[in-house]
């Protein structure tokens, strides 16, 4: 297949045959909380449960399966922010061929370690996916390797499109599909399959607002490069789509929306809390768009969001959930002062305990520049049931004679 040959439904069915013994058939799960919130039936394609933690094994394996024996002997190289790295490494291991992966220097540690664990040589180079890609091309030429592109390759796109076949087989009544967009390979393949099987399905692409070149590229009629790629959704932090994928997006995708990092964080936390699924930022993009009201939803809609990956660093997941709990009013931070005498801290803690709030942290500040000489400052981090419960704790302290100030999210400089 060449870039000039249209990718067809037949190509995607061929990829499905190639992949039939290599994949987990990931479930399409009903999402009851979003269904209740939106008033439409919502489902999640849990590709976060796929081998190597994302959809990338599909395209990588389909590509490598078509290489000649000589090409396999020399080995493959790829550039990736993490998920494509693991997909190529796994596919190469299955075929018993060497793989080299160039990843950005700040790629999530969990993705670097996992790629190495799959047997690939990992080179860390550059600040972004695009920097890593340029260096990988240099290494390809110098070492005579075959480049496995993350999205600018018809065989890779056809492999990713097999997700569309699985969704339509499970959910033939589908009316709307939300798909994350990085370089555009995933949404291109899925759109080719779904539009061929059911042209009336609305396909919505979702990008991180912090790295969103697709809408600008569509408006300009050419590929436009995003200014930066600084987002928690590292899996879709691609500064420019390919001309190939942009063409399929223009032809087949009905709309492209953007979500902020705060909205993505809310999507990650939602999946963990209500769908019991660990999903990375890129994987949560579709859920984020639904929660943020970025997509018009009708009562008769049957919606599916593709959770494209689950490779999130544990520390980031913990921070995301904690920050979302702050936004939901389930964690509050209070500041007050008390007399600088024995027993004053205990009195405050007793008031908090009487309200049924849980103390996560207490910081006792006696520094003279923070409080008058006769008083000492307290900072309390509390876990409460909800916003109303937090307000009740604050009222109890106010009624007891304390002046309480609440620290709000966003009071640190960006």
C-alpha cells in the first residue's frame, strides 16, 4: 500500500485477519453514570485493556507483518511518546526481530520502562514527539532500519481501523463515536471502517487544547504545526498531523473539539471512579469532551468513546484524582490562626472530628511573618463528603470563634 492508494474497508478486514490471534478483543462497556448525566446511552471501548496498554499493537503488527525477511533481519525503528513504542516493541518481539525506539526525553517513566521490558532498545532524545521523530529518521538512514511511523502509514492506519469493526459488530445501533486525535492514525482508520459500514454515524475527534493542530490545519487547508505540546495527554501530544491523516479527517470526521487539561483530568478521574478503569490522558479525551459538554447529545443517541490507552504513571494518576477531588469539594484546604498556647491545636482538631471530616495533613506555622506574635498559623487539609459537608466544617469553626480562610484551586502561579 502507498500513500496515494485509498485505504478501503477491505484493507481493514485484511488487517483484522492478520491480527486475529494477536489481540485481546477489548470490551464495549455500558457507562451508566454518563448515560444518566447525558440522557443518552453511552458506552466505552476499553482499548486501555489491550496488550501493551493501548491500541498501538494493531497498526504496528499489521505493518511489521508485511515486511520482507531481509527487512525483518535488519530491524525496525520508531519514534513515540510511549504507546506506539510499546506497540512496536511488542510486535517486534512476537516476530523475533530487533526494535529501536526513540522517545522524548520527558516521556513518562512507566512507558520507557515498559518499552525496554518488551526487549526494545530505547533512545531518549528531544523535548517532543516531533524532535524524537527527526532523530529516529536520522538513525533509520544511518543503520538501514525500517521506519514504523505512528500514524503516517496506510498499513498502520488499517490496523487501527480494526477497532471500528469491533465497535460496529458489538454496537450496530451506534449514532456517535468519539475518538482521540494525536497524529490522526487512529481516527482515520476507525472513520474509514465505520463510515463504510454505517455512514450516518457522527464521528467526533478530540484533541488536547494544549496541543491542537487539527482544527487549525482544517481551517488553513494544509498541515499546521501547533506551537507547543505541553499536556497531560502525552499520548496525543503530536504537534502536526500527517497530510495523509488530515485528508481522511477532512473527508470522514464530522467535527473536532478540544478539551483542557483540567477537563482531561476530570475524565481520567471519572473513568477510575465510575467505570473502574485506569485510563491515561489521551484515553480519557472522549469522556472529557462528554463531561464538559463539548458535544451536542440527543436523547436518542447511542454514543461510544474510545479509551485508546491506559498507560498512565501512577504518581500522575494519584495527583489527578486528588486535584479532581479538590475541584469537587471533597478535599478542602483551610487556613486559620489560634492563640499560641498549649491545647489550641487539639481544640481545632476536635471541632473537625465532631463534624466527621478526615484530616489528611496539618501544618503548624509559628513563623513571625505569618501571624501576630501571640498567635500561630494552622493550615488544614481535610477530606469531606462533598461541598456541603466542607461548608458545614467551616461554619462549625466560625461558630467556635475562628476566622477561617479557604485556599482555592488556582492560587498558585501557573
